[in-house]
C-alpha cells in the first residue's frame, strides 16, 4: 500500500499522474561527498545500503530509519516505469516534490535535471528529455546543514542534538509526496482564483505552458458549478501565458467561518473542438476587509478564535501519517470551539488547506523564519524566493485569510528584510491583510502601502486578573500595551489589535519535571479550567480585541501546552473547553 496516496494538489487536478511515495533506496552522506562517489549515477544502486519509506523524513519512525542526529546530506534512489500511454513525443513528464528540506538536486538516468533551495515549498522539474519509455532511475540528494546557524529558515526544528523547550525533532530531506504527472504539449500549469463577493463573480487567471505556434484555434473554457448545479462559465481565446477569465455567478453561496461552501471549477483547453487538457479545481466566495479595530469576513465582524498549530506528529514528525489525520486536526480544533489557526512556523501542506477550505476554517499562513538570521542581507534571497512560492501556491485557498511571514523578530535586528518581504507580500496578494512580524516588533505606515495591517502581541501571563488588567486601559481609549516595541513614536488608532499567543498552560501531571511549558502548572483540572476561562474571557469581553490565538492544539514532544496530548487524546472534555472558547465576543456585537 502506498503511504499518503491521495492526490497532493487539490486545486489543480488531472487524471494522468503517478504517486512515487513508498520504498526508496536510501543512504547517509555525512561528508557531503556523495557526488564524488557517483551516487547520482544510473548504475549506483550498490552504493545504497538502506531503504526508506517516502514521504516520511529519516528522523521519523514511519520512515523506517528513525535516525535523529545531524545528517548533512542524504540520498534517495528508485526505479520508475513510465506508463505506456504517456506519449513522450506529444507531451511532458513533470516530476513534483511537495517539500524537501533543504537544498535539493535531482538526477534522472544519471543526468542532472534540476533542483530547489528551501525546505517548505513545492517545486516541479520537467524531466521529459531525461526519461525514456520503460524503466528509469530517479536520484535525489538533499543537503541540510542546520548546524550552520543563521543561513536556513528552519522553524521549530532543533539546532541542538536533541529537542529542547519549544524546539523539536529536525526534518531532513523529503517530507511531502513525490509524484509524476503527464501533461500535453500545451497545458494549464497554474490557476489563481480571486473571489469578488461584491460583484457576484469570480476572477480566474489561468497560466498556460507550451508553444501554440501563433495558432488561434485554441480555446480556454472555465465552468463553475455548486453542488452539481451550473453557476456560470467563460470561454476565451488564450495567450501563451496569463489568461483572465471572469465568471458571473448565477447564485452566491458564501464561504463563511465553519461553513465551507465550495464551488467546483472545471477548466478545459481546446484545440479546434478537441479537449487537449482538462483540470478540476474549486473555490470559495468570501471577502476579507479591515475597519477600525475589526477584521471583517464577508462584511461582518468575525472574532477569530484561533489555535496555535505546530503541525508535528509523533511518528511522522513534520508529516501527518495519513490524509485523514490532517482532516482530524482541523476537526479537533473545531471540537474545542476554535474557528481557525495560526499555522505556526511551518508551511503546511496543501492537503491540510483543502480540509480547512471544506470546513470553513480560518488560517493564517506563515513561514518558518526561525533559524534564519534576518540581520544579514545575503539571507534575503532564499527567504524571498520561498515565501513567494508559498503565496503563489496557496493564493486560491479561501481558508487563508491573512499572511504572516515572520514570528518574533528582535528589535535590534535589521528591518530591511522585513520591510522588503512585507511590501512583496502586498504586491503578490492585495486581497489579504498582512502581519509583518508576529508578537514583538511591528512596523506600520499611514500610507497603507507598507508595514503591518494588524498589530498582534504575545503574552503568556498566567494570572487571569493581571492579564485582564494589562489590557483594561486600552478598552478605555488609552494606547494599547506592548506598542512601545514598535520603531515609531505613535500608535495608529483603529489598527486591529489582538493577542496572537497566550495561555500555553502546562498540563501533563504524569510527566512531572520532565516536561516544558509556560508558568507554573495548575494543581488540578479544576484550576486549569478556571485559568483557561479567565484568560479567554478577558479577551472575548474586550471591546477592541478582534481575535485571539491560544497556545496550543497539541503537545509537541517535551512541550506540554496542548489541549490534546501529542498522540491527539483530549486532556479535558472538549465540550467544556468549547463552551468557554465559543462565548460571545464583544467585537461581534458591532452593528447589532
């Protein structure tokens, strides 16, 4: 049985594809000398002494390797047969990687075919000219030198030998699905879908690849439907690159928090009257806007009751053991009364976003900036490229309602990289708000074109009364707390404000002093519930607080702040937590 066998790219699906997860040959390369040894060669099979289960990283139990020390370089090798109906003279064979940490090189039949830098985003390589009918050899090298501090964005991966505090087991090499796809000589390579709720239409940018030789007998058609019912269509004569199609919808079904109404989208490319490419997708109709102190979804104030989700798994580390576990993590959060999450210090795979889209689950997309020294200008390139890839990949997911490229950057670090990335983010996606760097130091500007759109803070005060008192003056019109960390002299009234990390209440009595967490653990379950209620209520009742984010969904290794254990068992009755989390919020009463 192939692990993680589901189609990995749910918003651009086609029929001819092959999942390459499963058994690969594997070898360590501690000295990064594998190329000199010829491990990339077509006849290199004898150099590999181990077997690994892809897509699980070698640190994980599910990989079959479970080696947790540093691995500066690792190698993968497997044989692949090209299906007989993949006509290499009339189309392309594309090799896709969900994510490989960190520097990747790919050989096909002994020939270097491409590569990628960055451990979190998807990439593709055209291997048409390297493959042949029948048997082929694919070799992948991943170089991942996390011991070299400052040069890699590595999120919550530990830079010590072992896990400690809020830093966990490392991930090296392949950790998301590897797959091949056959596409025609001219094909749809990308869809950007932008809902326009106010005008009852959806705007689609379809990017084509291939040489149309100046011929005008091509036609591109997009058809939208809802629950099987036709909703609208648009047909154009396409150009060789970006093509804009706007579909006026017969009926408007809004994608709302915890109600993920999704339209289906079929896109076909015709030559004369023959369909030469066909892809299926989906979209949600929703808008995100900001007004004084409030974030609006579809024009209505929505209090974002977020959970901090680290995206770690006991047996898979960065990789969920199954697609259903991704779905269940969304449901586990909803069962405790939350309507969304900060996808924290990690770029989550698209399948997670698919389940969030279906559930109406609000997500803040982040990058894994920890580990990267942002005071060095030379680190801009790799971060900028990967952040651009993330936005381009996830732009069309309705569940993504905002972007946050950085978390807890220091005030004494260079602002240049942060400023550059924030401006880039707003250019790439003008439809969503941007938090420049969560928690500590913010930058904002009155021109609305640069700086943070939302001011968020992190506060792990464990005493509910002290916690509430901190924010009381803000409710009375005074400057909110923690704004002195900004590199400007004045607070901009009306900027939405929320506490995006709080709580983190330790709870693992069975582990004693072998665990890590914030503050002093409660004496018993009753004290935990009372503390949780006090902290949450202080934020829900605040008239100028638009959201909160509780730390965290699950324990992760030694960190025991989760509402669930690491193996996803609820620590408390979900209905009790849900009753507290879902209490009415003051901000949602605006306009009543």
